[in-house]
C-alpha cells in the first residue's frame, strides 16, 4: 500500500483528507504542524508528501527543505491557500513536484497524486542486472545466485521473490504486495507457497552470516543485510 505523509494544521481538512485517502487505499499519517511532520518523516518511509504551506511551528516550505536534506526524490505536493506566483515558484524551487490551491476538488487531488506516482514508478523501472548480497552475487536476468564457485540456478518465482526482497533491502516487503505482484493472488494456498519459496531462499543464502530473511509477524518479510 502506498504510504502518504500529510502535513495539515486545519483539523477538519486534515481529518477529511486522511479518511478520503484511506478510502482510496492510501495509508496516510497525518501531522498538524511542520515539526511533528518532519519527526514522522525521519522515522517512517513514505512514497509521497502532501504539505500545507501555512502551518504553525514550521511552515511547509521549511518542512520540504528539511525533507529534501534526507530524501531528494520523494514526491512533494504543496497545499496552499495562496496562488501568488512567488509562492508557486518558491515551492518548485525547493523541490516541490506539484501544488494545488485551496479550496480544491478531492478528485483533482487524487488525479495529481496518481499521476506523480505513475511517473515515479516509470522513472524507477530500471533494474540492476546484479545485486551483491555479502559473498553472494545475484544475476537477475540469468536467474543465478553465485557464491565462490558454486552457482545456484533459481526458478522464475524464486528469482522474482529474491529480486523484490533486494529492491526493498532492509525494509519491509508487504506479504500481500508480493503475492499479488508475483502470483497475482493472495489466497491462503498461494501464501503458503510463498512461505516455501522464502524457506528455499534462506537455504540458498545460509553460508553468508550477514544476510538474513526475517519474518515480520502479520505483515511480511525483510531482507536484512
């Protein structure tokens, strides 16, 4: 599920936006000032930020600048009650991807979010041919896992699952996301099948003590490097 950081000091609008985005299948964390929003961003992992320009403690522009010091690529959409040219230019200057002027239509905001996420996904389509996992080398295209002179040929499903774990190294890989992406289904029998593949991957990687695939109870898996 796509995760959104929402920074908005208006209680009514903040609550409305959070519930609307949740209904559209976006996991959303809402913060009512710039300072708490930055602390939340530092501790979490977000796919997009919705930031109100006028906020107490720390305004939206200052928040966006601080976010950019630790993540230069996360998309930022500014919510503003002002449509002055200077504000718009300032927003783009500090790394904003888009802005929308209050009051706005919820569907228009949704279209803008989806458009930016599609662009980001397309920009990230490139997949490395190789991943280095400690002493192992994973050749994505040839579906080979090599350790010294030992080469393990992976099945397509094993390769796809290991590739997804590598793409999310040291971060949670949601179980349902992996199931629907690789198997196009998340029923109980398919889920058990994925558990078998995880066990196989652990066996293949057993000779590297610095590599571990751990279970995150009720949520998914994490490749720890």
